[in-house]
């Protein structure tokens, strides 16, 4: 990479802002012999960022786990799914780069970092034509992040600076020469650096920006990292960086009331239904949990109930987040529909009719009024239910990047030495919430961070759009 002037001898090879998915980039760079500094705003980041709050689903198209399970997949099929879900609106360069790199990513995470990955074969996610999400045994982001943190803490080429917030980047006119960090006491330090990776997420914690850019979800609870305040947008903006897809986000319609835990959409995909406070369904739940958040937010009281049965309950115990929900005591049960209506405070006749119609559709006896065609099995008494509310998990737009994760200016030229990943960068979810596929958060968070590290050390070119 060209430079207008030689870097200072004491310059850090790569500064990573954010100790979430960006740690994958830190580890990749350190393994290549680069010295890395991770700057993190929160001392409690192991449980306070979006990576730790995820279900650790990482798509990988054409992986060995898929081959062992007899699943035929390819980057081309994955890219087609992304484009179909986003109605052709996903960033083509980033989408192609990530779908092409996805199998290599999960392989490196497992073989290079020792992450205990497995293919999630027991659940189908909306929009994925085949089973391609890889996850850790607990299916929790906490396990994933703990593993990355432990590896990074032990690596001799990686240092941590926390709590400290990255607030600016200095350039020599063309490329990054230093990172500016601010400490809790308000003092600032300029750290010489050859490259900077913005992995500090998006702007979900900025209520004003959410109300302006995605008003349909502004009334939902924010369930993401408190430090996701748009720092990358501010830093990039001062350097003339372009932005894209700022209206894109991942919502979720299954945050448990009274527990603030993620119930999980597996309850729906295994056969459950979502009803409003009137006891009625209001759409095809299998279109996706992200777009369903805004639909739930628009219902009376912006709340509802996921209704399922014992079979679904047993299947969902594989998910750590669902187990946490059960342990919090917010999942109610009843012997029949009338008992469930009483336990949930719903109109008994409406709920009974809803469950009867859903059972008929699931059994193939009648078409579903909302067009739902994916029914694993009809629900049978006894029933279970949990009250849920819509949530905003994280934004899916940000700084424009190329297939190497380099931040781009409005004219398409890169800001040399500046990279972005995860919520700091444009994602692959198109506009709004409807284009979100399971794994669209972690794939750009981990994948772009690793692609940035590879480019920073002089790796091979990333795939480009056709």
C-alpha cells in the first residue's frame, strides 16, 4: 500500500475499534505477524455488545459441515438467496465478497481459532434455500465472543485498551496515520497507526437517528450494545467517506416481556404462531423475524404472544437464549386453548378460533389466510406461550466499503488504511428490515473484519461484483 510518508517506527500495524466481531480481524492480522491494538469503550463488553447478544449463527456456503450432512450449497446459491431476500437491493460487491468468503470464514474459525462449530441442521431460517448456518453448541453469542476474547487475550501481538473510545482518525491527506482515543476522564491520546478497522457497530443506541432514519421501529425497545452510537459514521464522515443503506436494520419480534431475553424464532419455525392482544394472527410469521418486528410494533399495545406446544418447547431447549427465557419463568403453559387464553389474558373464543385455523392449515386441510406454507407440524394441546415485544437489535447500514472492507469516498476511491466491518459498514440486507437473513449480522462483522486484516497484510484480492 502506497504512503505519502514513511510511518512512524512506533506505529501500531492495526488498531481495531470494538471488541466484538472485530476480534476476528485482530486475530487474523496478529497471526500474519502484525501488531494489533484493540480499543474498546466498555469494560463489560463480553456481555454488552451485539456479538455477545447474537445466537452465533454464521452462514457458510459450501462448507465441509454441509458436505458431511449431505447439503448441496455454493456461494452462487447463497448470493442468489441474499439478492432474492433483498429484492435485488443488497450491495453487490459486499454481498459477493462475503458469500464467496463464507465457507473459508467458518473453516478458519474452526481450524485456525479452534471454535467448536457445528451445522444447525434442526432449524430452517427464512430466506435460506438450504441449511447453511453454523453455530457453537450453546447457540449463544456469549460463547462465541468468550472464545474470541480468550484467544485474543493470549496472543502476544494483541493488546487491549479499555475503557477507551475511538473518536477520530488522523491522516496525512491520503491515508491513516493515527487513531485518536478518548478516556473516561475526557483526556485524549493520539496513537500512531498504519491502519484502522472500525468495528464499533452502528447507531442503534442513538434514538434520534433511529427516529429519523427508521421511524417504523423507533417505538420498539433497543436490544443492542449501548455504545453503538454511530461513531464510525462520525469518523468516516470527517474523512469524506460515503455511506449507504442507513435505513437498514435487524429487528426481532421475539423479545420476552418480563425477562428481556430472546425467545427465538425457532419457536415459530418449528410450528408456533404469533397472536396479538386480541388473540389473532396478523401475518405469515415465516417471512422472517426481522421484518415481523415492525408488524408487531404496529399492533395494539405493540405486544403479542408466541403460542406453541410441548414438541416445540423440547426442540427449542437446544437454544441457550430460550433456556434462559424458561428459567426466567415467563413461559406459561395450559392444558387447552381456554386455559391458555385465561393465563394470557386473551379472548378465549378468538384464540380458540386462531388455533383451530392454524391447525387446519398446518395439517394441509385448508390454505392459510396469510399465505403461510411452512408448517413443521400442527400444534397440539397442552400449549405454551410467552409474551413478546418487538426490538431493534442493530442497524445494517453504514460506511461504504469495497470487497476488501476498505472505506470508500463518494467518488469510489478508498481512504487508504481505513477499514470498516459489521454495523460500521454497509451490510448485505438491502433497505429496511425485510432483507435480513439469519447470519446477516455476524457474517459482515466477522467476515469483513477478516477480509480487512487480509488486505492490511497484503492478502489476495477479494471477489468483486459481476
